[in-house]
C-alpha cells in the first residue's frame, strides 16, 4: 500500500452516529482526502472499519490505533483477512497508555515493547497472517521505531512535530511509510486556539508516552507543566487553511508520505461534540487548490 496526500484523523468517525459516519466518510472521499483514521473502540473497532469501507470506494481506512492490549492476535488477524480484501485497510497498532490499560485491569501495563513484539509474533503465526506490508506502528521513541523498521510497513505517530517526522524517517529508512497525525484548529488567532485546545492538550501531556516524546524533542518540564506557547504552537497547527497546509508541507519536507489531520473544534473532549464537517470542507477546498 502506497499512502500519500492528506487524510483525516477523527474521533467522530470512530464513535459518532453511524448514519453521519457513513455520510461524512463518503463526503471526505469526494473532497479528496486519501485516508480516514479512527482510534481504538474496543471490540467494536472492526465493525467501525467495515462501516467506513462500505461507505467509501477509494480511500484507505486505517486504525489510529488499535490497542494491542484490547485484542488478541488471532482475532485481529481474522478481522484483517476479512477487511483487507479490497486492499484499502491499513492496520495501525499501538501499546496505548498505562492509565487506559490499567483502568480495566490494574498492573497489566508492563513491558509495552515486549507486548508489541509478542503481538506481532502472533500476527505472523496466525492461521491467516497479517503481512508486514499491512501494518504500521504508533512509534514515538527510538526502541519502538526500531521495531517498526524491522516488522511493519511504517509508522503512525500521534502528537508529534515535523522534527519527529524527520527522526522517524531516519529511523525507519527510505522505503517505509511515515504517516504522522497533525492536530489543527481553524481559527483567527492563538487565543481562539488556546480556548479550544489547552485543556485537550494538557490531558495528553499527562500521559508519560507523549510527555517523554516531547522531552526527546527538546521541550522542557516547564513547557509541559505550563503548556507553553512554544509547545502549543509546535504540536497544534492553528490559523486558516493555508496555515494548516503549511504545517502539512513541513511534515512532507521532513520525510512524511502522508499526514493525517485531526481538526479540533470547541469542547473537543465532549463525546457529544458535532462532526467538524464545515472545517473538513474548508480543508478539502485547500487541498484542491494545491
């Protein structure tokens, strides 16, 4: 699978109203987006992927990511065999976070790197194996990037900067796929962007995987504690459509094959927030004018 262009990363397409998911996915394809990425949904994740595949004809549909603690390799391989028949399903895998995994079973989140390699072993030895070419890893740090270089088609890192994209490309080599997520807000100024996303970003900064990733990129504990403007601007592209596309271009210049844009709107932590369809249309129009 060769994945290029710009995609959409969306909680709404993973967890929203099924009817609107179908309508929105079909529209995103017509707008020119090359992929849709949805986050983990537990046991219903593969049903959601099937719905998105049925609603579209050309787009890649990807998990961003499937939590390896919530599925077995056998279940995942069987679902992949079923969903990949049309050549449009990309399996994104990740180790998630202790807060998420231990919430269901305290103490379960141990040795995440070993958990990923064991899961990949299971995919390789399943009755119908998942090919290396069909999977990417949510790799942030150097050790997981090394695993991805050896055992996956590429990487899908979340909450990263173009500098991380450059480092990921160096780690996985020229032939792998580098497919970062980029959070974006269509707004007039930083104050508006801050009103939308400061609380949202603080939640992610409380998770060690993301905090450590940003420290490796040169951000300080003070940046993390205060959600500094320097940090905010580095991980969130805000402004008009052209500002978002400039950030996409920075990722591409750093080595990305494809960028999955996540649009935030007011109250992004609410499960009842509206689909950002007007914003997707604006970004789609910007894509068409490139």
